[in-house]
C-alpha cells in the first residue's frame, strides 16, 4: 500500500488532501501526515520484517489454526448440546448448524481431538505472537481509513486479531484453571470462535495468493540458510511490512524462526504428557491438573475433589441410595448394584481441558438399569449428582450413549472401590464422552421413554 511510501516523504508539511481523497472519506477528515511515533513507518526498524517472514509464519498458522478450529467445533459437538440439559450456550441458533449425534466409538476419539485442540493451541502461541509482531506496523497504518473498503478491511483485521487474542487468552486461562471470566467460558469461547473463524477464512482467502507468490519468488531455503552476516532486509515493496529505514540485523531470520519454534517445542513438550498419560504424565510441568491423585488403584488425576464440591461424608455413606426413575422406579443401595451383572472396560476420561487418562472401570450397564426400571429402549437419561448446583451436577446422555454396552454406572476402578474424589459411591463412564459428562457422586438416573 502506497501510503507508507508516501508518508516517508512528507514528514514536514501537512499535505492537502486531494479532491478524490476528500470525496472518498467524506465524514471524518484525518490529516495524512501521521502523528509521531508508531504511526510513522520509519518508527519500525526491524530488518527482519517483510512479506517472507510474515508468509512463513502465516502458512504455519493456516495449517495449525485450521486443525485447532475444527477440533474446537468438534469439542462443542461432543457435548451433544441439542439435549435438554447440555446446552451451555443459550441462543447458539445457527452456530449449531453442524451438530450431530456424537458417537460412542471409537472410545478414544474425543481424547484425541480435545488433546489436539488444547496442546496444538498452546504450541501455536509463540507462532501467533511472532506473526502479530511481524505485522505490527500495519496496525498503525495512517490514515486509519483511506476509503470505505479500507475501513472494512481494517475492521475485519480487528476481528481477526481481537478474535485470535480472545480465543487464545480464554482457552489458556481455562486450561490453567483460572476461571476468572465474568461470563460462561463455553459460550464466550464458542461465540469468539465463530467470529474468529469467519475473519480467519476471509483473511486466508485474501492473503494466500500473496503468501504463495512470495514463497515461490523468494524460496524458503535461501533465508533458512542465511547466517546473521548474510541477513539483509527484504526489498522495499508495497506491503507496508518492510522498514523504510531498517536497522542492522542482530539476529538472522532462521534464528528468529528457531527462537519461535523453540518456544513452541517447549510448550508442547511441557504439556503433551497430560494427554498421553502414563509415565509421560510427569513431564507435563505446565499442566495444572494432576496435583491431586487418588489412593492406591485410584492413582490418577482428580478434577474436582468431593470436599471442593460440597459432598458431605454422610451423603455417600451406607444410607446412599441410587434412584432410578422410569415406568417402574427403583431404589438401589451400593450392595444392590454390586449384586447386578458387573462389566469391566478400559475407557478414557478425557477432560475438555486437555488432560486424559485411561483406566479400567467396573460397573453396571446403563441398559441394565434402564431395563430394571421398566425403561428398556429408553431414548435418553438425565443423570443427577449429589453435588448441588454447578454445570457438572447433572447431564443428559443421548440414546446412543445409553445404548452402548460399555456405558456404565461405575462402582469400581482398577479393581478397587472408587475413591471419594473419583465419584464414590457411583459415577458415569461413557465411551468417547467428554470428561464433564462422566458425572461423579450420582444420586439419580431418569430414563426418559418407556419401552414400547
Ligand atoms: N459431580 C461432578 N462430576 C464431575 C465433575 C464435577 O465437578 N462434579 N467434574 C467432571 C470433569 S470436568 C471431569 S474431567 C471428570 C474427571 O473425573 P476424575 O476427577 O475422576 O478424574 O469428572 C467429571 N465429573
Ligand atoms: Mo473436565
């Protein structure tokens, strides 16, 4: 864009806007002569900035963010938000157009998609910051809007940059368990995602030809091979990225990319263990989860402890009864449940916050409980916890989830009774369901349709 070239030449005299210019921006007249500081192109002096660097970083983000966006949308679908109790996002309306009945197989799918969403998102943070750094002079383009089209283009960049920052900040705060939002994380992260995705698609479509052209023309090896002494500013052009007054390089482009890549690698290496679990779990130094574990065979991370969720010891003692509602309501003690046919499956708990773990659960099939209450062929079940209030105290499971023979009211894990923090006396385990739907301290199951 020629404004940066022009403005380097008109430092002194304020220029009269031309007639054509005045006609195009009728409302507000901003002098073309930029105010001092970052609004002047010569303020930005890094010799590394230029279309090549921005293109390389942009291409990495194009691939990476596409995966983060798709896995993020799948994460929302995995909540089955079309069921009565699960819609955490009121007024999602059109945004839910793509929802489908989230499957129970393969049992590890959500573990994979959500682990990827969280870990890749974290890994891309340094790349995002570097990309924003590489284009920062453009944020200060002067005049702020040259025409209506220019104003619209800049507004879309605001949505792009604002959306990216919002999504990364809310996502990272959430996985670090800083629940500081004055709003629902789920809804805000979803709304923000759609705004960001829309701006991202437009931006990628507009810029991709230029990225391809730049990388074709300049190649990739040339800059990756250049040492500090061989590092030169990119040739002046109309992108507004190349400094008109570049400083002497203090770092090569490959050095910068290695620095960014090293940051990404460090974030990846210090968090991926929480999704892979096993011995690698302990390498996930950046993961806040897993500071609380259970005793003995219950030795895997606890999301929320019974004490923190206000579960009183008396409620989970011998007096505990499971209410099963259906055409023939029944009440069952833990001993009564243990006397029913028990089944054991190795199934993951995969938290929306990215950590996951596979354990061996033993319990009673949901289909058996439905049949007992005269609700064989039930479509859905509403699960309620002893926990009072909070979004995790209840959940709707779909007909498909209820019907899967591996869906259980689990009583034991790895051969031992559930620990209190893992949901004693009984908890839900459903294959491929998000961890939040594996309700702990269950007190009631309401099967919704009686058998035909
Ligand atoms: N009643 C209740 N059930 C709950 C929760 C909760 O806070 N309350 N947390 C859920 C979440 S977010 C996850 S990831 C799993 C974690 O199970 P764990 O603590 O046994 O590892 O439990 C789920 N069940
Ligand atoms: Mo979770």
